[in-house]
C-alpha cells in the first residue's frame, strides 16, 4: 500500500525533505523563541506549572531537533550540517539536565 506524502512544510521538514535553513531558522530559532515565550507567559499568568512548561518545551525540542538533524546536510556546505547536528546534541544534553532539575522540585 502506498503512503501519501504531504507537501506541508511541517511534514517536509520532519521527513528531511527540505532545506537546513528552514529547519534551523524557522523551527529551531523562531519556533523555539515563540514556544519559550508562550510557556513563560502562561507560567506567569498561573495557567501553566513548571512541569507543564517543561513537557511543552521538551515536545517542541524533540520535533525541532529531529527536523534539524534530518535536514542537516540539505545545504551548500557540509560544515553547516555538522554544526547543526552538534547544536542538536548539546540541546539534548541540556534537556536531560533540565529534566533532572525539574523533576527534583518539591
């Protein structure tokens, strides 16, 4: 049975069928800023707990990390792909350390 591929940007990025700059600048940087800002506002308004904010940010980071990783070498120079993958690795370590910090809260 054949699968239907969507042409929507969000799915192209997930599959690794788009350019690195879109994955990095639109999803990782702009999207990360917006998700971070939104969760911070929701925490300050008392509508989100730190744990809910962490889960939201972690889910977004998972999507953003996969899109950057899969599209890493869809660029002109391979060095940008390696830099992007190193940044994803650093963010993954940071996420694990953040999880340990959030889960140890009273």
